[in-house]
C-alpha cells in the first residue's frame, strides 16, 4: 500500500477567469517548501434535550478553506505570487523583462491551486484562492522563503489530476547573501534583520449557500508593515522617529542584470523604540515600522521583478 510523502508532492497554479472555476489549462508547476492549504468542516454538538444521556448525532457546520504556502523567493515563480498580492503587473523591456507590481488595485486575481499526492492517489483542487497576506524576512544567512496566506472558496478531491501537465519554470533562487537594504536611496548599515508584511485584509463574503462555501473574498484596506533590527550606532533612525517624518525603504535582491527583485515601501514611519542595554554585548534597536501612501508616487509600495519571462 502506497503512503503519501511530502517529497513526492507537487503544486500546480493557474489564474481563474471566473472566480471559483478552475481553468482547464495553463497550470504552472510551483516550487514550495510546505503548505497548510486545506479545507475543513467542523461538527456542531447537538443541544437537544429529552433523548437521554447519550449524545445525538452532530450537525455539519460551514466549510472553511484556507491556509499558508511557504515558497522560495526566486527569479520566475515568485512573480505569480506577486501578481496574486498586487494584481496584474506592467511588463516592459525585451531581454530582460521588467515586471512592475503596484499596490492599490481594487480587484485581485483568483487562482486555482492543485496539491498532488500521486501515490495515494489524491489530487486536491482549491478554487477561488485569493492572497490575503505575503510576508518574508531578511537576515544574514539561511534559506530565503516567503509565506503566502490564502483564502479559498472550496476544495475538490479527485483520484486524477485536473491540472493536466503543468509547465515547469526555471528555478533560480535568491539568497539572503544577495540582499541589501536602502533608506532614501542610500545603503542602510548595521541592519541585523528585517521583516516585511503586506496584507490585503480580505473580507470573506459569507452568504447562505447550499454547499457551505463563501461567495468571494474582497480586498479591504491594505496594510504594509514590518520590522528592522539594527545595531545602535547613530541617531538617524531615532531622530526620524521623534520627528515623525517618513522615509523610503528599499529591499533588494540581485543575481545580476537579468535577475533581480526590488521591493520599495515609499513612505515608512518609524516608532520611537526602547533602547535596552542587555549586557556587555552590542546594543540593538528594533523598529516596528508602518508604511502609508506616499505623495509621489501615490501608492504604498512597488515591487519590481526582473527576469526573462514574457509576462504573468
């Protein structure tokens, strides 16, 4: 008897034309490290009296389909998740191509995502997947990954794939070693770690349906926040926090002229942090920053991915 193993699992992704309806073709094979994407339907305990001490049969509650996918930040596949977070990019150039994603879009694309465990076999198709939150960290070493939090409409289980033969992408990962942080166009020194979180704050449309699924997931007010931890060496960031003025923070990864990813928060506000002396070692300061819509450009953030793909 075959047993499911994560090493044999696969994930295929395609954008939907109609929300909740998976396309019949166009799936791409997505690299991923782990996933909690799934569907669950809890049981409600019966509250009825008069039938003795033994419990009555439970009642099925509404279906919830959501979860997270941990993905590598790479040159090609990561663009599909950026499109899910920000909407359709503007693509320019010949070789390489420059894909520019901007915050502020009123509508977001929905995706169909199939997770496959072929040895069982079990092929789970999640339709109506909308990206709720995208987050990642920068540090000195380790594997560079991002976490995409998704809200789906439902799950369909089959013994055969509905994604056909997904098109594989070239895997070229960025690493922490390739990352830099800039403040107002200049390199920001003494950065120990950084964290970036972009949230669409999806509003689930929980209407009455015979199948227990949601009707949709609409983006509400977006939010961009994060954290930077720095070795305390000067008063520049503290002064900015006290003055209440914004700065531009740029997080960049580069593998050369044909492969780079740049994420820019255009108006970042810093809180006044507590400066603690924990012992004889170096003193560090942590800033839990928040970003807002800038005057120019009139948006919160911009993500630019450079690769050789024709488009997303």
